[in-house]
C-alpha cells in the first residue's frame, strides 16, 4: 500500500522506514530514499547521508549528499562542503559553497544568520 501511495504522489509513507533506519541493507534504504527524493522530498536523502556519516562511511555519505544536491538541495551542498573541509579539501569545500550560493543559498557554510537552516 505504501508503494501505491507513493505512485500517486504521497511519498511521506516511504520516509519513515529510512528515517527510522529500518532497512537492513543500505541498498534498499538508498533505493527507497531516491524514490522519495524523485517525488520531490530530498530531506530523506540527507537523513540517509547522516546515517552513513554516523556509521563511519563518509564516502557513502558524500555520494548520497551529492544525489540530494543534484536534485537542488542546498542543505546537502552545505553538508558536502563540511565533509570536504573535514578531510582537508578546502578548495573543494569552497567550490561547493560557491555552487550553493549560485543556487540561491544565502547562508555561508556554518552560518548563523536569520536564514540559517533554510535550504
């Protein structure tokens, strides 16, 4: 039933298993997250990326953040910039910050202005 609801445009029912980490394998979780993102909600990709970071998989997190960013998610670009900075790739982090700004993000990575957290 959840997949049928998603096919009709209601992807909210598919978010919960990813958000709660209920998928035993990462391929299933990513497939589900991509399906939700294709329905217009990229936040679930960011959630999956954070879960990968927490599991000690920064490369996997970066790949998922990139999928969200490719769908227009500037918060994912900020996260990518943070990861690049964390591994010492300052030029890469700056490039991602510029890309985020070019997409309309008005908050510098780590910013605390009135729009901080908006994406």
